[in-house]
């Protein structure tokens, strides 16, 4: 069996326990993330798990890559504890404020710099932005095929994969060849818990930190300035609706409800 070089893209996202502390910058319309602890976007942990399983079955290396601020090293330490071999952090003020296109361009450039790769795994969508665009865009920049909604991967031979991609009411079975990018769903596997050995391993490992110059990107294509889309306006939804809890026995509640709906003109008069 041919050992594989697998790269997993992992996005640092604000820990949902602290979402009440998040706010928007009124000028740049971007999230203010300072001081908010980060976690690996959940589906990216499934992507790491799948990469580790493939490596355990076939041999090779698993490298994670992330683009984010300095505190992203926290999530990379977690990836090391799970068992990945290497981690790369693209971190530079010049990358900040990127839209999905500029994010994918930076990630693809980083993946090329890592070296030869056979398989690139991503989450199908992130916890916060959730556009699901970065996977297909990374594939475009790398000029390789891409499959989304992946819930199962089987190797047919060293270079050929059968990939099950979830669609409404069923799935598609897709045959593809390496190199390929796959965006995975939570159904692809059950996550492992880091072992004590993994935690010790993580303390000895350090992520490589690459700036825009290190990666050699075209600086007009990264960050806020290099993003072809921008957010002109962001607003909070103010709910106009009012909730009311009806009390009493079920039959009384049903009567009250019918009366209220009639009064509001939702139901016709009896
Ligand atoms: C004008 C504009 C400005 C923005 N400014 C900011 C900003 O200042 N700060 C900010 O945090 N966001 C900003 N965003 C949001 C930013 O576009 C997204 O964070 C990013 O591009 C990823 O999009 P997404 O979350 O929808 O990813 P999806 O496409 O939903 O993610 C799919 C998968 O791609 C991979 N992936 C996505 N992002 C990364 C990453 N950074 N590193 C590694 N893997 C990744 C992961 O595997 C993820 O599961 C901005 C967006 C716009 C349009």
C-alpha cells in the first residue's frame, strides 16, 4: 500500500460557550475575536479523525494547516494531542479579514508549500461562517477534484477512491482519483479522545508559523484588501413577535388558542 501525505484544513472558531462575548466591529463589519478562547471547528475534528484512520491503515503523514491569529496554536496543540504529525499556522496581519476566496487562496498556497500531498481533507462547513465554500475553492486553487458532503471513503486501490456523498433523501457514490480534496460531514466517523500519550506528545511538538512572505503569496490576493467580496452592512435581527404561554388543562388551552387565533383573524369566526 502506498503511504499517503494527508493535509487537513482546520479552522479556529470561537468557543460557543463564549458567544455572548462576541461583537462586530462597526467599521470593518468583522468579528471582534480578541480574548475569546478558540476550538477546532467541529467538522474539522472529523476530518482529522478520518486522516488518522487512513494513515493508520495505509501509512503516511498527517499535517494540519490553519489560517488564523496567534492564539490558533491552542487548537493546533489539540490536533497534536489527537496524533497529527505536523501543524502549520498561516499567521500574519496581512491575512486578516479574508473572505472565503482569499482564505482558500492562502490555504492552497500553504498546502503547496508543505510539499507533495495526496489527499486534502476539510470540514464540509465551519461552525461560524458556514458558507461551505472554502473546500471547493481550495480544490480550484490546487487544480484537483473535490467532493462535498462526504460520509464514507473507501480505497479501491492505491490511487482510486469510492466516496459516498450525502444528498437529500440518499447519497451519491463517486469514484475519484488522488490527489483530491474531500469535505467531510459528522457522519463519517466517531471521534477519538486524546490519550495521555497524545497529550504528552503535544507538549513536545510545535507548529510551524508562516507569514505571507514565507508562503510567497501574491499580497494583492489575501486579507481584507485582497477579498473580492465585502460586507457593506450587518444588522441584528430584532424579533417583533411576543411569546405567550397558555395555562390550564389541555382542553382549556386548546379553546383559548382557538379564541386567540380567531381574534387575530388567523381562523375564521365560528
Ligand atoms: C469581507 C469579509 C471580511 C471578513 N473578515 C473576517 C475577519 O476579519 N475575521 C474572520 O475570522 N472572518 C472574517 N470573514 C469570514 C471569513 O470569510 C471566513 O472566516 C473564512 O473565509 C471561512 O469561511 P467559512 O467560515 O464560511 O468556511 P467554510 O467554507 O464553511 O469552511 C469549510 C472548511 O474550510 C476549512 N477552513 C475554513 N476557514 C479556514 C481557516 N481559516 N483555516 C483553515 N481551514 C479553514 C475548514 O476545514 C472548514 O471546515 C470575513 C468575510 C468577509 C466576506
